[in-house]
C-alpha cells in the first residue's frame, strides 16, 4: 500500500522451470513491489508466495535467495568491481 492506494491487487503469476518473464508497466504500477514481494524483501499484504510449491513469504531475503530466487537490483545498486556471478551470490 502507498497511502490509500494498493500497489498490487489480484496478482497471480506462475512461472515454469526454464521460462523467462518480463514485468512491464507504467511508473507506479507496482512492478518493484511485485519483485520485492517475490524475493522476500517485503511481505505480501495478503495471499502467499510459493517457490517450488513451498511458501516463501515471511522468510528472510537471504533464505529466499538460498532457495533459488534472487532479485537483481537496478544497475546503481550492484558492486561494479564484482562479476555478475559474485553480485548474485551477494543476494
């Protein structure tokens, strides 16, 4: 929520192994909120987040990362002196 405005409502997303998904939308549409919720950075207001059929909402972001879901931040939030692999390991 951003004040009285729900950043997301009624989201249902299923991604199969090997699929790639793009999240598109206007500024303020909830893209960052969705990704932060999936990665465990923030908890969903209601509902649940499943990874490999196991609930991951409420877990610390580092535990979500260990289970295989990683949020790659925007370019300005990475360590430029590390490789892509090393940045991903940083979680």
